[in-house]
C-alpha cells in the first residue's frame, strides 16, 4: 500500500500534458516595395541603340503570340521575350511594346496561344513582325488551327504551342509584362531545331 501511495503522489505531482497546439494563421510575408528614385543608381545608358546592340548578345528563341479578336478575326505578333515563369501555378510570361497595335486586340480576348517557331520558319516570323497598323493581313497565307481550349490560333509547323489565359499585366517602362496561365500545351515537332534570334538576325543550332 505504501508503494502504491508513493506512485499516486508522484503521478499527481506531474504536470498535466499540454493540449496540442492549434495551428494559427501563417505569418504574413514582408511587404514588397519598389526601389525609390533616391535609391537608384544613375544610368550610364543614354543611347537606346547601344542598349539594344549589347543586349542583342543574349540569344533567344522566337515565338508568335496570337488570339481571336472580338471581331472574330485572328491577331498576332512575333515575340522573342517569351519565357517560362512558374510551375505551380503554371505560368509563362512575355513582354510587348505598349505601342503594339496587335496587343490590344489580344488583350480584349483574355486568351492567347504561343507558337514556338522552328528553324525553318524565319519568313513566318518576318510576316508577324510587321505592324498591324500598316493594314497587312498577317494571317492571309498562314496555315493555322484553333487550340482545343481557347480557340486561339496555333501555327502549323511550329515546334510547340502553349495555350493560355491572361493572368496579369504589369507596366515595365515602354513595355507591358504579360503573365499567362497555361491551359494546355504540346510539343508538335521533333524533326528540327528552334529558330533563334541573335544580334539582330536569325540563326539555328549548329
């Protein structure tokens, strides 16, 4: 009985186990802010031609961004600033000049398709590099089919296509930074390499 009493007293003296912690809301991330004008370093670049010439040493692929505009006709432009952005959620991005006459027609549709051009599609790229303000019908002799999801034009012969809805648009100087949420995509060809743009001209993998 004495041993049992000691055990009882020891148990009673031990503190009760703490209740399991209830997970609370995650702490808010620190706010993001832009660099203030007084924090920016002075720029030594005053000639845009110099900027373009130096940055042209960065080799890129070439794409065509296209959509069906509100009037039911296709719209599109050549774009070399395309890049993948996020896996979760699936996002891509590209930049377009704020003076573009094709972009407003695409923006109003809320969706677009990215066609990644192949090495043998240099002339096709030149067709879509012409401004729509000239009145040229860029799709006049172009073979394309609508994507299954958004119905946007996917160009025949492209290496791959990525069908997207517009996720967000941000201002970046004289350009717009467009984020697209990927709805569907596919690699269409594996018999050739990509069309490359380097120092103001086209090239291909050697």
